[in-house]
């Protein structure tokens, strides 16, 4: 049987720290329902029994907005994050035998530009010290993603740079000054690539790749959901507060295994 994803995606993930499955992998009908449910979630209307873990600046007219683990509160988003293509892509680029959702972030960036729509340069692992090994993220484009509407940008190959303090801060929004500070830490070639993708496309990135995002200069909002995944190689770190990140270990009904057993 022909593989669903080309080997070039695995090569890009290993060499660059990210890879884009540019053709839509998620049905347009499901993407449309997810967009509709974003408005309901913004209004605290939940239909799955749970509640999101955190709401950050939801409803702000200019700032990027975030709802953590919205999928535990919404049936459509749970269906979306459980889609088989997401697990298959994660397994394809990592060689994993088992892939589980352990966290999600529903993201909304209003149009009109402005620095408060930015996300500072960071590595995901700096926030995930309660885990070691086997972590990655797949972003689902809910609307078209581009450099001009504030899509995520990756620093090519930075997952292979030394695991030093990168002065990373996802909540810092002066990107030019922050870029200079982070780049000076390593003295490596800083080569950015912004995600360019249609609705329904998937982008997978390594937990150690440096990334951030600029302002949305379009009139329309940019929407996406980041799905944090763990493979069988991930392990909890004793003595480190997990802040709910280990809930997947005891609540598989809310944090599903989407590839393997």
C-alpha cells in the first residue's frame, strides 16, 4: 500500500525541525464545524462535559487569544484532534509505534496587525520540563496560514543547536529585539521559514525547534489548533510539577491515543 505521506516529510522533520503536509488532510466539513465552534467556546458554551484548562485574552480585539485543552469541552474539537491523519503523520516523521494527545491550544489571532498579536521566540521544551523524550506538535490550519497573517515561523535546524537557555519567551512580543537576543545565544545561521498552508493542512514540529509568529496584517483572523503529542518514548520526570500535563496518563477518554494501541 502506498504511504499516505512522502519520505520527504520525515527528512524535513529530521533536518529542519518541522515539516508541512501542504495538501489538506482534514475534511473541509470538519474544519468548517471547528471554526463554528470557536465562537461557541469563546462564549463559554461547552458540549462535551469538561471545561478548558485555561482561557487567555479571549475576546481581546487585537491580542492573540488562546484556549488550552478546548477539546475536552467540545465534541467537534475532540473529533478534530482525534483525526487519524494526525496520528499517522506523527508516526511517519518519528517512527513511533504509539501516539497520544496530551494537550491542545486553540489559537485565534485577530486581523489588523499590531505587536500584541505576536508570539515570542521559544522552544516548547522550555515549558515542558515535566516530560522527557518523545514529544512533538502538529498544528492544524483552520484558516489559511501565511507570513502576512501571522502564521508560525520556524528557525530552520535550531532543534539541533545546543540545548542551552535560549532566552525564549512565548509571551514576549517585540520580535525584532527578541530575535537578536536569542540568535546571539548561539551564533548560528538564523534562517526563518513561515508556515504557508491552506485550511485543513498539517504542520508538524520538533519540541526543540525555535519558533514564534508575527502580526496578522490581514483584515480576517488567523485560526489554528496546536496538538501536543507524545510517543512511547516519552516519560514523566519525577519531582517536577506537571500542571495538568500528566492528565493523559490517567484520562485516556479525554486525551486519546490516536495511533497504535
